C-alpha cells in the first residue's frame, strides 16, 4: 500500500506539472496570437486610412502602406516565432540565459561573416524610410530587372516582369532604380509619314486622335496628346514625335491604343506610312564599270 500511495502521489505531481506547463504554453501561445492580431489591426487601420476609394488607381500612399504593412507583418512573425520557441524551451527546464548570450555572440560573428546580409538589411531599411518605391510600382533596377514590385522585405525585393518571371533582387545590390510609375508617366509614340504628306495636316490628325482618346479614357489619359514636332528625317519619310501624359503604369497600354488609332485614322485620311524603298540604276548593256570598250 505505501508503494501504491507513493506511485499515485508521483503520478499526481507529474500530471499537475504537465498541466501547469500546458497552461503556461497556452498563455504564451495566446500572447503570440494577440501580438500578431494587434499588428494585423494596425496594418489594416493604416491601409484604410490611406485608401482613396478608387480600386482602379493605386495611389503612392496606398503603395507605401502596403509595403510597410508587408515588412511589419513579416518582422512580427519572425519575432513571435523566436519568442515562442524560447519560452517553450524555458518551460521544459532549459536555461535560455546562455542560449540568449550565445545567440548575441553568434549575431556579432554573423554580422562580420555575413556582411552582404547586413548590407541588404540596411539598404532595405533606407529604401522603405525614403519611400523610393513600393509594392505596385513599376521599376527598372540597374537596367537588368524591369517589372512590378510584388513584395518588399528588409533583405530582398521581388519584381515580376511582363513575361511573368519573378526576380528576387537583394536590396544591397541595388545601385540605381528608375521608377516608371511615380505620380504620372508619358506615352512616347513616334510616327513616320511620307515626304508627300503635309506636316500641318498630320499634326491636326494626331491632335484630334489625342482629344478623342482623352475623352474616352480620362482615368488613364491625364492630358491630350502633345505633338512635339518633326523628330527625324529618314530615307523614306520624316518622323513625328508625340507625348501623352498618362496615369502611373498606363503608358504602355495608352501607347498601344494610340498606335492602333493612328493607323486607322491615317488610312482614312489618306496619309501614307512609308516603307523602305530601293532605287536601282541600270548601266548600258555590255559595259563594265571602270572599263572602256575596246580595253
């Protein structure tokens, strides 16, 4: 009987200890979930605060809020996972003091050994702080990667090009960025016409096309087409340069629509778009260039 009582007492203590650990881990888990929920509430509140109500156009403030929200969410998840793991180890009797100290020393060593990683993180921090670009912007990174920014973290920027390929660019390797969708853009369209065409008449046709396109697509075309004049004189005709102010990221679609309308309007107006021509001169039969007959 004493042995049975001792066994039952030991089992009761073990059960009580496991139950207490489970309660503590449950509290830690609830704390982690509450932190993640609080961060998500802050991110949603910021997004609602900058939302202009127009789903068709993404403003600069909305892109910045999306970028900061993504970075904040990823950072919160990493911190919560680290906190949960440390508290779990502590509940099972592992002394996390040396572990934290060792992690600090390892962090210093890692900082020296992984300089590129530190460079990426610092560069990413300043990219976000200075708001150079954000999620949804169309950028050109060092003339190598052109596409839409899909995701930004402190270490890497993900760019999706027009063919659907995803480019992961380390922030520390970014030297020069050209933002193609900052505030507004311009659709540059060059039109070549034959030398028989009256330039003033071609200008009027182009301006009329621009006015109609501006009326049809006011959200994309911010101002009517502007005819800059004759850009070049070629072998078959002269080239007219046009510029159209568009919404951010809409310059390519507007340019394609302009070319379509220009082709139809020029056909209707009888304005010829020239094609390469070659003039061949025939010498007299039996005569070899550079030689006289009888030589």
